[in-house]
């Protein structure tokens, strides 16, 4: 049975935020609103992650991804970018396509994170490890990505054996774990702490954002709702203000439990509604291929916005 790792008091939390790509209408991304939210994320002190699921990376075309990359690189800050291959269910695994895409991200200034693809989802454990080893040889440093199928149909959670082998590849400097299960992440933390303490393990569990007190860092879609609140939460933990930390964490977790209910990808529409309620975007549209939330969500989100505003103003 998995047990929680000990709480690490006053630790400095590394926070990365998957930046939402707002939409003007069903076919047109709002790049001005994206750039403003990118700047907001950077100003808060979080590392932006672009072309991730939150940014609709899997359904953008290569030209759209390039525009997002160029806008982000122009800020002159470190950033993470999802690596995508445009395959379809049933397509064979094409490691060379993944390597080319990762090299393009690295050449554009981003740190590549290998987003699951359909071909990769069907290959064996040895091929997964070898892919990461070869991409690391190509680009120097990369991030692995475990993604549950509730987020994306090509999602895959690695076996313990695969995760252990990835820890042994020097160029794989970290991983995002998005199983939405505490016990699996606890096991990852135990392995990381025992075998490679400097490895960056980032939780993607939007239902359990307190995992940071046990030693996880984060790369979350939830943080795009309120990068300012996440940054403040992180600072209060490092400063030893546990009461303030938990007050902020509890409200943000309420938001996460609401927005990341099934179908999980609908959280992106909730994010757009939340940002519109905060006055940060003009439209609360989402990509047409993404699930929509009911209009009634706005009432719940508005109440959370009000409570969050009060906390941030104190």
C-alpha cells in the first residue's frame, strides 16, 4: 500500500502553468489575449508551458503552434512546450517524427515535453525508454509526460519499471505526472527521492494540488485560471505561513474539483469563463473540438472569483 511522503516544510515550489489559448470565435485563436495572459503568467513568477493540452496543442496545426512558440520565445524567458506529432488512432509509431518535432521545439527556445501521441500509446516499454534516450541525445534536455486518458485519448501512464528507467537517463531532467491519483504520484516521489533527488517531478493532478507540500512541483492547467493566486500560495509556503497557504490552497482546490469534473477536457471552457469573469479575456469561447460546460457554471465560477478576489486583496 502506498503511503504519503513526509511534508517538506518551507520548500521553494517550482511552478509551471499551462497557458490557456483563448478563442475569438470557433476558428480564430485570440493571440492578443494569449500574449496578455502569457505576460500575466510570467509576471506572477510561473514558468509558462505552451502548446499543452490547456493550449489546445494537440488540435492546432503546425503553423499555429509555431506562432505560439514565437510569441513565447519573444518574451526572453525560459518556457516549456509540448511536442506533438499529428498522427491518428491506429497509426504506427514514428519515433523519427517525434524527434523532429522535439528538435523544432528546442531550436525555437522551448524545453520539450513529449506529449503523448497515438503511435506512442501503443508501443512497448522498451520503445518508450529508447525514444526518450534518443530525443535526449538530440536536444540535450527534455521532460517526460505521463498523461491519463481522461485528458487525451492517446494518454498513457508509465509502468514503475519505465519510470525508473527514465530516471536513469541524464537528459530526461523531469516529468509531469497526470494520472489524477495520489498513490501513483507518491510512488514516483519515493523513487525520485531515492534514486535521483534533483529530478523535477511536476504534478499534473488538478484534483490534489497540495501534493506540493510532499515534494512535488507542478505543471498544471488549473494554474492558468489564477497564476497570481498560485504564485502567492507558493510564496506563503516558502515563508512558513501555513495558515495563509492552506486558505488559498483550499479555495483553488475547490475550483479544481469543480472545473476538472468529467468530461475532464471541459475544464478549458471553464478556464475561459473564469478569465472572462476576471476581465482578462473578451470571449469565453473554447475550441470547437473541446467539450463545453453548461451556462450554469458561470454562477459557481463567479462566486469563486469573488472569494478569490477578497483573498488576494487582503
